[in-house]
C-alpha cells in the first residue's frame, strides 16, 4: 500500500499502533521454534503432553502405484464431503464427490448419534447417485464385496476435549459404522484419518514417481494442524497397534493447534486475551487461535472495536454526524465476522479501496455511506498485521517439524546424505486464499538457523486440493495393504 499525506491522521496512527502489537520478529520466531521442538519431543515420550503427537500408524507415503476404489468421508468444521476415489496405479485417479453444509444444530446436538446418522444417510445418497449398482448388489445380497472407507474426522471443538484421542477415535468409527450398518450399505470403515495426514497422502499419490514424496502435511483452514514423518527410534511412548516396522519411520499427527497452551512464547495482544476468554475452549488450542480461519475474523473485529474506543480516532463517521452502525451489527457480535475479509483487505490495492469498502459493508454490517477510504485503509493495516502474524507462526510450525523430521537428511547405504528437496503438502482456505501467506511462511523458514535461506529455496510447498476427502480414500486403501504386510 502506498503512503500518502493522509496517513498521518489520528485514525491511521491508531491503526498502526494496533497493528504493531501483532508484530512477531525473527527472534520471536526462533524462540518459538525452540519451544515447539521441545514440545514435539516431549509428545513422543509422554502420553498426555500439550501437543498430542498421535501416531497415525502410516509408515510411508503413497507411491502413486496404488490401485483400487475406496470411499473418503471428510467431516470438517463446516462441511461434510463424501467422495469415491478410484486409483489407477499411475498417479491418476477418478474422483466423484458430493458436499453438504452440516446443519449447525447437528454440530451441537446432545448425542452424536444424530450426527452419525446424518453422515450415513449422506453416504447412502452418494452411493445411490454415483455407484447405484453397489447398493443394488448389497440389497440383493448377491455380493459380499464392500467399499473400504477412510473417515477424516477433524472436529476442533470435540478434539480439544478428548482425553485419549485415539481411543475416542475408535468410538467415532464404531458409531458411524453402526449407522452405516443400519442402512445396509456395502461399506466398512478401515481407517480413521486426520485431514493433515490425508493431505500428505493425496499429494503423494498424485505426484509423478520421480518427485520427492511429501514428508509434511499441514492444514491452515478453519482449524490448523500438521503431520510429519518421524524416525521411530525417537518415539519412546508405547505404540499399541500393528504397523509396518520396515521403513523405520511413522507419520505423527502433532495436533499443533494446542502448541504452547500455557503461553510461554506465543504472542499475546489484548485481542488474543479477549478472544480466548469468550471461546468455547479457553486455554486450549492457543496456537490455532492465532493462526486459523475460525479466529482471524474475530481478532480483526476486536481490534476494530478497540480503534473505535479512541475518541480522536472514531470510525465510520464519513458524514460527520452519527455513525454507520448500531449495536446489532456484526461488528458488535462475537464471532460474527468471518476471516475472508482479511483476504479482501490484502487483495485490494486500489486507491479508493472500493472492493474492501464493500466487503466492510457486507461483513461488518456498516452502512456504505459511512465507510470512508481512510476507514478502509485503517482496516487494511490491521488486517494485514493479523494475517502476517498468522502466516509467520504457520511457517515457524512447518520449519520446526522439518527440523524434527530431519527432512534434509536421508540415509543412503548407511551414510547420511543431504536430500535435495523437502516436500510439504498444504490445504485449507487460509493458505489457499490469503494472498502472500506462503511468502510470509517462507520468511519464517529463512529465520530458522537450521533451515536458512539456502535450504528454504529447496522446500516445495504444494497444494493438495481436497486433500482430506481424497486422502482419506487413499489411506483407506493403504491401511488395507499395510495390514496385509504386517500379517504376512
Ligand atoms: C483439529 C485437527 C485438525 C485441524 C485442521 C484442528 O482443530 O484439532 O485435528 O487436523 O483442526 O482441520
């Protein structure tokens, strides 16, 4: 954004002062990463650390040679996706899918049964539409074959309350399988999948054979999380299930949303404090509350309200009298502002900021005639600060797991050799739609001593479209194959 003489006004000065509270320097990034690595390692030793470090029992990335047909179901924060994935064995696949917005009342239903029954019905409708003969065969009882289903269950609110996440995960599968059986569908759940793991596998399958396989998967969407390839020798907590030990590594689900819940290194502004106090899970998912789409709009709303608390910097009074909002506007309602406004603010670089002004009208509920160019400039300054901090924290997390997974070190004939590239699969609305998110993440990667400028250039960050749904299908097939390996 170019500067103009109009930048030196009480409102813009106040916006800059608010924005400066979101500044997170390279030194902060380095301190944060040291603590992140400490928590990652602790999670490999203890059963209940702050970052769960959940074993996925997946020990290798897809090669692209896998074949078969499976179903992926992805229950995210907002949508339910059902898809079938046919892997052709040559990195290509045929994907059919349906998507529905989960009725909000089901997300807060007293019993999970209503939610699982809804999901089972969506699977039935999908099969009726896309694979009708399979339903018919099941009804005629003329076939005993069934679809393997991978269930991506990434429910931030419930997740933070889990005591033993993998045990609860099994309940989740049992509950859904029960509802599927009630409808007599030819479907067996073979894997419970985290969406970040799904992201890795869907990208791994689709990459050309000669390409480095992804060793990291990260989601920056409604929630945030990362999965990475960990050397087995460092996992000292018990691994209860069966798995293929021949690779010497396993993908670990960090659940990094709960990094630094005790706030020893994460940045803290008054807006972070207020957001946390009014959240459904205070003191939990503290990293996620600074990084993911579910929270960035609310942080912006709180910061804008603070701007208005300064008498000399009053907002949205373009006409000079009165103001453009009342207490019922989204600006005054908690959680009413979604994070897409941050992307619009970053994208609109016009002089008049007309697109952003329109978005302010739609998102904050302020009457158009009250939104001046200066108001929009102030929103842009604060939005950029919040988005930049989120992306820098995201880069810190990715860099730390690359360091922990020794991503650049590969053992060949007993010797450690430097790998040329590290591949990171990413998915989620924030990383996909927020302009410059990757560039800010890369700034953090360069700031980390063990990565630096030279290695940062050798980190591929690739988007895995619909990683969770398709990835869930790939994992359902891999799980079946892996089982065969273990048993043989
Ligand atoms: C959940 C993770 C999930 C992430 C991204 C977080 O809130 O705890 O399990 O992977 O959101 O969807």
